[in-house]
């Protein structure tokens, strides 16, 4: 597996071209409506045109637009569209503008690049593990602030208590903004709440307020129990009935799709160790991982859970890595001649990985 490090200097960001945004909906067979935002370069003849569109899937209780197109200064959707990608941002069930989620209809959609933040990345891993039909539509998968193992997270220490206090569900869209706005004696609680989601020094105050005031929705108690009961276990997150694991080593060992993991050094929801462990389970030569943080020489500031989406320098420290990865695998690989042996995989460093070795 290839671990990336920052080069001596960052390439300048190209002049931002105009993009257009449009709203779409897809109706599922049982009548629910899924909202999607499409972001593309202005003008159908804009170059470069890419072969595969991009799906940006948000995490648990998060709105897609609020995660990936919150503000032009930190919009991953806009960045990828400026570089020629046809970008689609969905809202999942009960979040943002959608009523219920649904995987796209394989008969009517393209082959796509999938980028999932947090739970959005876990969904792709689970689909690949299960061999779902929709998984055959994936050209590449990027796990951003994601991973199927939560050991070392803040919720690992308080999982039993959190499960009890959210027995009726968690009204995140009301509680989190309220706590984040506390002042006076409640200021430490506000700081702690914000710190769970991002590192204050790495997010402009107005962007942080916009994020926490808009992106969260209600989390049902069953989903809380599923995450708290399995994400922090040795086998990682499992289905709600516990019959299968999202990151099944035996299944993922046979998956050779290009995968890219990106985790921050201060991600309290999906620690970097869990992201790296997830990527290492995949087979094939195209596995990459990027640690974000000053100690790794990759960023100026520390990176929390949402910092890869809304951090001060994401357009130079994060988005170019994602755009380059998708560009590299945008064209379908040429089939090897009949009888040719498969290419040897790149060496994989799993044990003894140290920050200094990157």
C-alpha cells in the first residue's frame, strides 16, 4: 500500500472557472424521493471532460450539500467540477432535502467514482463486501474521514452511556447547534462540542458556525445502537442484526478496485488507525492512504472529522489529492491479453507503520 506524503511545495490552484448547480430528484420504487444536487462546469463543451461522474456521499445524519457544497471557499463539489468532473451530491434518508435514500438504479446510471465522508465511506465498503450489484458500478472509492473501526474514538469510551441517553433517538439537529452557541459558564461545553467535529484553528469561525447550524439531522435510536455496539468492536461495524461485518477481511481481500483513505490526526469520530486498517483489508495494487496533520508533514493545521471538508487549506492540502486520484483511474483499464499473468501487487506495509516512515 502506498502512503502519501506532501511534496516540498503545493501546486498553485488553477483559476476557478464558473460552475452551475442544479437540483434533481429520484423516486424510489416505494415512492420516497431522493434529492440530488448536480455541480458541473458551466458550458457543456468545457474541458477536460471526465469519463466517470463523481458521487459525494455524506455521513451519518449529515446533509450532502452542507457537507460538500457548504461554501464556495471550501466546496469539494465545486473544486471537482472546476476540474471537469460531473459531480452529484445526494441527501440520504431523513437528511437535508430527502425523505429516504436509495442506491442508484444500475440500469440507468454510469460507472462512478464514489467519495464517502464518514458513514458515506462505510456504505461503499459494505456494498463491496456484500458484492451488491451497485458495487459493480464503482470505478474508484475514496474514504474521507471514514473507516469501519472506531477504536480510539471519543464514543468508544462512552458508548454504553450514549446508548442509554439516546434510547429515544438523538435530536442532533437541535442539540448540537444549541450546545455550540453556549456562552459564559457554558463556553467550555460549546468549545468541547465544536472540537468533536473540527479543530477550531483549522476552520474559519463563520464556516464553523454555518456547518454546525445546518448539517445535522435526527438519528434514530437503532442507528445509534448499531454504531455504538459494533463500530468500536474488534471486527468493526456490522449490520443492525449483527449477521455480517462491513469490512469482512475475506471478502475485501478479493476486491481490487482502487481505494484511497484520508484521515485527520485529530479525528475523534473515525480515528486514522481505523481508516488505515480498513484500507489495508483490500486486495490489489491500488491502495493508498493519506494522514492529514503537521506531524506527518502533510498539512499546516491539525485535522478533525470535518476539517477535510471545511478546513482553511482544503483546496491546497486535500482536494488536489482527491482530484488526482480520481483522474488517474477515470479511464477504464485496458484488459490484459488472454493468458497474461496478473501484475504483481505493490508491497504492503501493515505492521510497524510509524509517522516517521511515511
